[in-house]
């Protein structure tokens, strides 16, 4: 899908992720790892997170297949109908969040000192106002995806992040009214995104009564789709909320550390999963079925696993240098940057099982057996809530273990042929190189100078990819495609 989007769309995808990192950097510079930093992160991330859990993935899972065989008029009619439903849901949730903003602060940012609770409550009121707009934007993004307008999709993230970065820069110089400035910036960013999406959508002719005749899938279909897409987003969010119990600034520190994991996850692992999904599903639905799917599956696993190992190698080698570059600005203190690097390096190991899960989910989706994955995510979420892991480092280790357990469950759910679908040479080669690098790091230690850390990270990632490419025909085949 992304390959067909063209060079411009891929460039916009990269630019949108970079803009997201710049937004986090601006937030770190403006507030540091402080209670007000926790408040700003909670306010800015809550609307899109709730929209992602409740709607974004479910809309893509449910509406895109339904729209594939509909004309433009019916697509638009369905969009209007779903939009009214999302607006109603958003207004109801906004009212609930506004009424319960006090308990919500205690749950989502429990480490805040009591003196900051009123300010955090006001911040959640801004989040509540933005929530209906975020839900409508998720529908607009689904429409743009249906129209294959990848430029519109990725540029909408640039619009949001551009407005938010400007607001954060202003807030950094207006500490007494920082929450007000960021709140206004949040609403302006949401409105700007909706305006961008609206003008990118193809015009359509309204047909009277057509909206009432469009049939929507039953509620259980929406529920399973929302659970399948939303529960993976819930794990790091819940971990962040648990980290916040350690005191003011802990939420911000964990959030920045997870960003070190999230960037390679989105740009490498999940991108490979998206590219591999089409060939895998097509092969599984062919006459040969699972036999025809063996090659694209092995290649997908090999590429996702190798890129994940290379990303982990880079992070463990240059974690301090990367954290300093991205977050060591303004009001961010050195101790917090050190924690970001340490926690991010620990959390990066979850990229390995997530690489396996991402490709395996393509098979489960093709066979309509996503309930296994949903139940695995739900159990992992309950375990995390019951574990009370402690600080950010322990939370990252718990996430690593839970993702590893989910990988085992999801692979086993593929059926008896899953061992033949794994590229063992690629798994052993990339995993072995990464293990040796980690062992050497424990013995020798990483270089003190950040410039040397960058060089070591680049060499480690390149070595991981090069040796795996030499050892694995599956990786060579994946890179030729």
C-alpha cells in the first residue's frame, strides 16, 4: 500500500513522524520532566488516544471493506451517518470526562502533587472539548484511506503537529498561562486537521434518503474491531499511567522513553506489516492456500525481525545520545534524560516480539480469527494492572515479557504449520548478533562521547542487517521486492 503511495507520500509519512518527535522535543523543552510536563502530555495525547482506542482502527477494519464495493454517493452517505454517531459519542464522553475530571486525574496522573490537581483538571476540560473533533478526524482519515489519498492522510498529521509545536513554543515563554495556551493550541490543531481533511475529500452529490438506506455492520462487529485495534494502544498508555504513580514528572519521562520505541515500531515493524499484508492475504485466499503463503510469510517475518533487531542494536548502543538529542533541551534535566535513555533501551526489546506479532496478525485477520489476539491483549492488560511493576524500568521489562508471551500465543494460534513459516536463519542470525552486541556492551560498556555512540549504533545496525542478509535467503528475497 505504501509503495504505491509514491515517493512524496513516503516522504510525508517520514515527515509526519519527525514532526511528532519535534512536538515531543518542544514539550520536553517547555516543561521538562515535571508535574506540568505530565499535565501537558496528558492533555495533548488523551483525545487522539481515546479516538484510536474507540474508533480509528475499528473504522478501518469495518468501513474500508464495506466501502470497497460502494459508489461515491453511498460512501458519503455512510460517512455522514457514522459521523453523526461519532459526534454523539464524542459529546457524551466529553461530558463524562468533564464531570469526572478529578477522578480521571487521580487515575491517569496519580503522582501529581495535590497543588497541581486543579490545573490538571482544567487541562482535561480542554481534552474533553477536543475529543469529538478527534473522533471525527478518525473518520476523515478512514475516508482519505479509502480514496488512497496518502498525501492527505500524512499531511494531516503535519498540520496537527505544526500547530501544536507553535503552541508549545509559546507556552515555554508563558508559564503562568501555559495550560491555557496549550489548550487553545490543541483545539486549533484539531480544527485545522478537520478542515484539511474536508478539503481533501472528493466532492459528492447528496442523494435524499440515501443515508437512511445504508446498512451498517452489527454492534459485535464494531466491538471486536475496536478491541483488536485499541487494546495494543492501551498497553503502553496503561504503563504510562502506572509510571505516573511514582511522582511528578514520571509520566513525562516514561512517555519520552516510549517514543524511542515507538518510532522504529511505526516506521519499520508496522510498515513492513502493512506492506506484507496484501501478498500474505492474497496467497492465503488462493487455491494453494497456506502453501502459497509460506514464502511471503517468511519474507515478512525476516524483514520485520531484522529491522527490529537493528533498531534495538542502535538504541542500546546510542540510547543516551539519542535521548539527549531529542529531549535534552530547555527545562529537561540531565537525570530525566538518563532515565529516558535507560527506560527506552529496555523497552526496545519489545520490538522483537512485536515484529512477530505484526506479521502473524495478517494470517489471523485473513482467517477471521482475531479473537485470539484480542483475548491475548486483554489478558496482558489485566496482568499489567495487577502486577504493580513499580518504576519505568520495571514497567518496560514487564512490557517486554508481556509482548513475548503474546507472540507465543499468536504464533501458536496460526496452527500446526507456523514453524514452517518462520525464517529460522534470519531469526537466529539477527538475534544472535544482537545478543553478542548486548553481551559485549555489558562487558566493555558504551562509549562516553555521544559522537562515538552514534557511530557505534550505525555500525551495530548495519552489521545486524548485513550478516542477516548474507545468512538468510528470505531477507534477500524481501529486500528484492
